[in-house]
């Protein structure tokens, strides 16, 4: 017997057991008379195997109750099982749905507006393309490499929602076959774009990445997700989503190169989860590609920090001055309030 809040599914075996009790017949004798194994009879009584038409005919002969009666009991039992399962899954889905930022998703047009829990669950199942929401916890569906400032349970659910919308948008992005070598050879071309405005580099960056098999999608972040970027495999392409969270150009470019690191270092699609070691490796790689450590050390050794020297150093290595400022602030070479006028702020649709 299985049950939910509303339904109880009782197997036909419960009625068989009652009949055997009235007839003072053991299961062993019953199995012999049915010409079936005791193991199968035990499973039949416990509802673990289906009561077939053949078994129904045998029951009519042995117990004297019409075969159609047993077939009807089996049909009712299977129908109730479906209802019990659906109701239990709905209850579990409603709990999960409460952790998803549904109101914000609806405001952005990702799902339909509704306050009814059951309708929300139905909409979320369609949005994620899953028969029930617990499926989202399957690690195979969530191999996402991402850069986040804070990790929370709410943030994890926001990440799933955001990444899925990025996946949906990426379906319309045409890409060439994945070519990691070409992507690696394009890094310094991408780095030069740090000196351009979003209007200048956005299409160029998307086209370049698409030629390497990477679909770049810009999508605003969800509240509480603390997301700046995420990367994952989707079909025959790599999807790279960026939020432009914070709007600072130095954070944008560091996050972009952090995600490119996950691709080039082989973290995307690997067996197991992206771990802290992978994240640190991506951070180190992104820092060194944007501003090589040896170049920075040499600059700091021979120069006094000023607007002029920072701009000259940035020009020498081919990056925007704001990226140098951000690195110096991160490494505590200067205060977070110093030279912020050299930083650019982006608004990317």
C-alpha cells in the first residue's frame, strides 16, 4: 500500500490475502495451485508485480472469483498509484518551487505570472523541461562552472534558473564546432577589446567566440545569485553566460577570462563537479592572462604609482587602465578608493 495526502493505493494482493485467510490456505499451497513460484506469489500479494490477464484467469479458477474482478482491481490500483505519485511529486515540487526566484523570473518574462503553487510547478517543469523539479538536483544536469561572490542555497536555485534561461537563449546562437586551440590562440585578441566600449566589442566578441564553438550570452543576474558568469556544455556547443553584475569593466573582463579559463583548462564537462581547486586555478589563469605576474612585479619595482604610470603600463601590455587599477586594489597595493576614475562602467543589453 502506498499513499499520499488524498489517495491510497491498495494492491489486489490485499484482497487475495483476505481470500486465502478465509479459505485457510497457505501461500505455499496457493502457489502450488496457481502453478507459480512462491516468490512471485509473495510479490503479487505485496503489489510488487503486475496482475496480468493470465494471472486473473488463474485466480478465477483457484479462488472462484471472476477474472474481470481481478483485472478491474489491478486497473484501479495502477490508476491510484499514478495519482499518489503525482500528488507526492507535486508536494515535493511545491517545496522546491518556493526556493526558486519565481516572481523575478515572471517579471523578466521567463515564466507566466501566477500565485497558485500548482501552476507555478507546472510552469517551472516546462521552463526546465523536466517531469519533476527534484530532477534538477541530478549532478549530470548541473555541471556548471561559474564565478560567484557568495554561495548560498537560494543562490544555487537562482543559478539553476539563470543558467537555464541562458541555455534557452544560446539555442539561437549559431556556432562553429568547438575548437579549444583556436580559442587559446584568440586570447590576446580578446584582451585588446578591454580598451573598447561595449558597443565596439560586443558583436566582435560574440562572433569570435562563436567561431570557436562558444555561444556568448549576456543576461542580467537574478537577485541573490551573486553571479558574474557561468559556463557549461549544451549539445554541441559551449555556453558562456555573463551578467555584467556590478557594471565595472575590470570585474567584467576578469569574470570573462575566468570562464574562458574553465574552458581552456578542461574543467567544462569533466567527470565530477567543478571544485574549489578548479576555481582557484581559473582565477590565477585569468589574472596572469590579463596582467602577467612578472610584468606587474617589474612595473611595481621601477615605478611610483600615479595616473600617468598606470596608464603607461596598461598601454604597454595592451589592457584598459581600469583593469590594472582593479588588480592593484585586489592585491592591496592601493586602497579600493584609489584611481577609480580610471575604471570604466559598462551597460550591456
